[in-house]
C-alpha cells in the first residue's frame, strides 16, 4: 500500500502517519524528518535545507525530489510506504506519478482538513523532543512531567519553524503551493478527505476505514 498524507502544517499528518505506519507495517517517510536529521548531522544538504526551513519556505524541488525518490527506492519501501510532507508542489506530485509509472501509482491520498485558525492555535502549543523526535502538545498531548520527553527524558522544545510568524508564512506557502494538489489527486480519483479537527482517534478510525476499503477493492 502506497499512501500520501496531505494537509496543512500542523493538521496532524505526522501523528496519523506514524499510527498508520505501525498498524500496516509500512515505513513512515517524512521529508521534514529527513531534512531535520541532515541538519542535526551538519551535512551539506542539511545546511542548504535549514535556510529555507527556518524561513518557513519550501526546500527547492531540485533538492527534495531526488532525495524522496532515493528513499522510496530502498528495500524497506518495496511493499509500500506512507509519505508525510511529500509531495508539497505540483512538480513534486507529477515527478512522483512519473517515477511510479511502471510499478503503479499511489493507492490513496489522505487529506486532513483543518482551518487556519485552529492550526495557529495548535502549533503554538506543539513541542517536540530534539533527541528522539517524539511530538507533544502542551494542552492536547502533554508530557507526563512538564517539559520532559516521556520517551527519552530530554527537554522538549518548540520547533523554530513553529514560531507564530513562521507558522503564518508556512500556511501561506501551503495555500499557494500545496493546496492545488488536492485537485490534482481528486482528478486521479485517489483523494479521501477527512475532518482533522476531531479527536485524534476518531480521525484515525476514519482513515483506517478508508485504507481497508481501498485495499479490499485492490
Ligand atoms: P514538516 O516536518 O513536514 O512540516 O516539514 C518541515 C519543513 O521542511 C517544511 O516547512 C519545509 O521547509 C521542508 N519540507 C519538508 N518536506 C518538503 C517538501 N516535500 N518540499 C519542500 N520542502 C519540504
């Protein structure tokens, strides 16, 4: 099963993608995570990507597309994967469709819909663990001990690109460059839209229902 998660930054793509990866035993491929790992390791790609990420802009397609295609060409992706944060531009989507021409396009595109004002409120409270990558929210998913990661005990932080001004910029970028993908995938008959303002488990049940439906029809 090859699945794409679409949705604005902060819509809950990462959280849902991790749960899907676990349930269906497929790799969770997040371009944002790959960039952040490169930034942490100080690689040349990380240095280039950081500039764009900190400004709330997209990393250019030339850096992103090859990286993603390499990743999904690896052995662990041969039976499927869930893409979280890719594609984000029409060019990325078209290149992915082209690359999958022989093996078959993605099976399902899940779009998690959340309005901008809800996103802004959510992202102000998002905290992440810089050490193990666990994700929290100060109100909705708090750490057991305030400020301390439940998984590894490191101090949790706000991602620099979750600062309010950067969030607004990321939402503008989303509406301009990523939202057109909804129509692109609708046109291909692959889109499933779900209301992401509901409780996390409700959204997950809805998604599982859709994945099971698509896989039973395959
Ligand atoms: P995310 O963790 O998915 O919110 O991604 C964090 C940041 O990484 C984004 O705001 C972009 O700057 C960059 N990024 C992640 N995925 C992509 C992509 N597919 N294309 C361009 N930039 C990306």
